[in-house]
């Protein structure tokens, strides 16, 4: 494994950053290695990012654009059908390449479609949001939601490379940046205290920490690519966070949350559980809470909301024999996985969240 601030390399894939990423994209567009090229976008990246993509590739680069609707609610098999049909209609073969240009929904879905089309074609990810740069576009998890269950259908399949080009972030508003900060905070909490401290000390300096955040995830994934053990720690905040995210999308009376907003709540809840079960100190719980709460608007959960969220958490992929299993913190920078938590304590965690947000 190799890492510097421009390049992460492993036996499975490469991640390039900033100017080096632009050089790799240019090289890709000049070499004609593949029989045909496809660029997957949604309506947002088509409007805001496709022109920049075209400015970075060779002037003679020829590709077919496939467009799907944006949003988590479209991360489903219907959108996959659009991609598979687009590839089929344009005679994509096993030597074709799919370039996923977008956020986490698009890179997850695009990677899944590539991994399953004709039993697998190559794909690369060009993430255009902070969330996808530091999390979704790296690590080999691909998939879609199914009947309201997040990432329920999917495969492990690595992009040939991921190109992290921060200039795409100019298209994002503040809410989208905060959406990605949640995963950067998580990487520090589960693995490296100094990274957590750096992120929370100056949120405006996040661009300087993107490569380090990706490297933390890369280290974990390299040791455990199929999530049999250590990789589970990347799910800190996600057991309840994913359930909250799904519930807020499904209930038409609620305002949907971005992924990072739901994970922010999940991290506070699961930090409280860590305080109760795995000896996270009261000071660390307070620091985590104080760091996350200013980033995201409070959500009021009624008793009936919490019950439905807990029902959804029963479908979490880490669960064993019907028991909800959590990733919890022993210290900032040190996590444990496969911790069973009883319902009463989860309800207590929601009470803690409601009180600190009042």
C-alpha cells in the first residue's frame, strides 16, 4: 500500500487527488484503452459538473451520457434499469468503461450497475460531493436501496480508480459541505483522534483533510475488504443513522435528511450508548456532542417516530440472529464492533439527544 497527498495505491484500486487526479483523467481520455466510454450523471451533475469534466478530458474524447434522477429516493432498481438499458442500447461490451460522475447515490448505484452488467465491466468514480469524496466513492461497496431498506441489494466491487478533484466542490452549498463533514468526523472518532481534532478545530479547512480522511477509510478497508471484522467500525453512527435517514424519506410528512445529517444524529446517539456500555468518558461524550450539534438542525422525534426507527434498525446488515449490533467507542479514535444494545438503552439515548438539542 502506498500513500502520499496525491495518490493512494493498493493491489485493488487507486485513488488520485487534485492535480494528479486531473492528469489521470486526461491520460484515460487519451489512451483509448476501452472499446467505449459511458458517463453516468444525474440532472444536477449534468448541469453543474459535466462541462468541467469535458474541460479536463482530451478534446477528441468520445462518450455516451446516461442520466438518472437524483436523490436517495431514486437509488433503486428502476434507476438501474435506465443504466443497464443505456449500456445495452449503445452496445456496451465487457471492454467498455462506465465513469460515475456524481455524489454517493450515483457512485453506489453506478458501481453496482457496472459490476452486474455482463457480469462486470470496469468503472471509475469521479465524486462531486464532499460526502462521496471521503466515503461513498472509495472502498468497493456498491448497491441500491430496496423496499425502503438502505443499501439492501449490492456487491463488493472496486472502481479501477477514484479521482478526487476538489474543484467540483464549488458547485455545493453549505448544507452539502456539512453533509460530508459527518463522515470526516466519523473517521476520526473510530480510528484517529488527531484527525477528529483537526476536523472540528476548523470546519472551513476541510479541503486540507480530504486525503487523510480517505486514507483512514482505505486503511480499514484494505485490512478487511468484505466487512468480516474491522471494517464494521466504519458503521459507527450508521445503525441508527441509516434507520433515521430511511424513516425521514419514507414519511411524506417529514422533511428528508441528507445522509450526513442523519449520521450526525446517529453518532450522538451511539456516543451516548458508548458512554453507557463501552466506557467512553463523560468528557468525550460531551466533546462529541458539542462538536456535532452546531452543524445540523435538531430533529424532534416523537415516541411513535422512535418505534418505527427501531423497527427499521432491525434490518441493519450487521445484525445477528435478530439482535441489533452496534459499533461503539471506547475512546475517541478507538472503536468496538458487534456490541449488542437493548431497546431500553436506545430509548434512553433518544432522550439524551432530545435534551441536549433543546
